[in-house]
């Protein structure tokens, strides 16, 4: 009887793992286009457009929005911020992947971009 219970438990676990993989894949397919936001320390005089690693950034005053239909990158959150800061200038805010960068990490990002 114990073997039957172990077999049932194994089947239930395998089914759960399979279902979670399907749900994760479905969620990734529906994620939609990439979008990020940044705030510049120094505002731009006129609206500017710039491509940063496949993302089209548009800046007006001190607000910048980055958009891409698809974003296939293995860059870390910090490396992504560093590339944006290197291209657009020192940042006072960076938002991407559903989260805003905290002030300490933002300082690190700007310092790395300046080097």
C-alpha cells in the first residue's frame, strides 16, 4: 500500500511541475513589448531619440521612455541601467522590468556609466 501512495504522490508532483511550466511559458508569451523609464539629472533642451542596445529611447525635458517590440537580452538590471546612463546621461530614476532602481544602486549605475 505504501508503494501505491508513493506512486500517487510522484504522479501528482510531476503533474504540478508540468502545469507550472505551461503557465510560465504562457505568461512569457503574453508579456508584450518592452518598456522602461528614466529621469535625467539634466534635462535635454529639445526632444531627442536614441537607440540603446536595441531599445528606442525618447527623451523630452528630463523624462525618457524606452520601448522595443522585443527585448532579448541577458543583461543584468544594473548593466541595462549603465548602458542607458552612458548613452543618455546621469539618471535620477531608472525603472525597468517592473521595478524601480533604489538610490544606492542608481548611484552605482551612474558611476559605472561615467567610467
